C-alpha cells in the first residue's frame, strides 16, 4: 500500500498524540455528565478506528455505538445522498452523545446525521472529528473537537479508504491522484 501514497500528512505518532489530547479534553468537559450517560457514536466504517482509540483516551465510562450511512459509494466525491444503513442499538434520549467522525468534507453526511440524532432528544450532542478538510463550501457544523485541519486532497489511512482499501494504514497520507482519476 505504501507505494500508492504520495505524501504522509500525519504519522502514527502524531495521530496517537492528538487522539490522547482530544480524549483528555473530553474527560475534562464531561466529568459531570457521566451520570446521565455518555454515548460515543461512530459513523461506520471510516470513523471506527478513530473511535476505538478515542474511547480508550477518555477516562470516563462511555458506551460505544455505531451507525452506518451511505455517502460516497466507491468514488472520491460526495454524492449528497445520505441513507441510514444501520441505526444505533441504544436509546440516546436524555444522554450525552459524542459523534466521532473521521473527516468532515462537504459536511453533508454529518449535518444530516446531527438532525437525525437531535430528533431523538439527547441531553447534548457534540462532534469530534479527526480531520476537517479546508474546502470552499462546507455545511456549517459546530465541531467541538477537531484533530487536524487538512488540505482539500483525497486522503487515506487510519480508517479512511478508497474503494475499501487503505483503512489499515497506520498513518494518514495523500493517495496518488492517478489511482482514482
Ligand atoms: P462529507 O459528507 O462530504 O462531509 O463526507 C464525509 C465522508 O466522506 C467521510 O466520513 C468519509 O467517509 C468520506 N470522505 C471525505 N473525504 C475523504 C477523503 O479524502 N478520503 C476518504 N474518505 C473521505
Ligand atoms: Mg465516514
């Protein structure tokens, strides 16, 4: 896989350090929220690796739950079509929800998801995104925790795929454009 990467953007060490920092911030911010219950929600499949690491960096009891929504298919561009493929297993009413996202690009996926989750009346909702792309147009989403800003290029690794490949790369890098154009 390494030969398909044009440039490494975030090394394994940099990712680990940043995830620890976000976990520490959540631990501080939610210290008084633990009695209502904290549910970490990850959007499959890209955010599962980030959430698995983030959950262990949070020093409070948290539940982990998963949703799958379609957005990209196998391509590199957002289709704008969002559909729930798998819903949460737990009830979130009255509980504190933290949505762990891998990457915020157009924001279409997340803005749909947040509206959907808000309609279930949680005590609060916050977003922790590992990456936020610097794009021209992005839905206005309030992300409480952001790992890194990244350039508007197609990137893979640490959960992020191209056509289901590269998710298991331990770092994040830019995929050589000739591989998808
Ligand atoms: P959005 O709806 O445009 O914000 O797209 C968000 C989703 O698209 C992310 O959760 C990723 O699954 C996927 N995505 C966006 N940009 C990239 C990328 O550069 N590499 C891999 N997946 C991406
Ligand atoms: Mg995703």
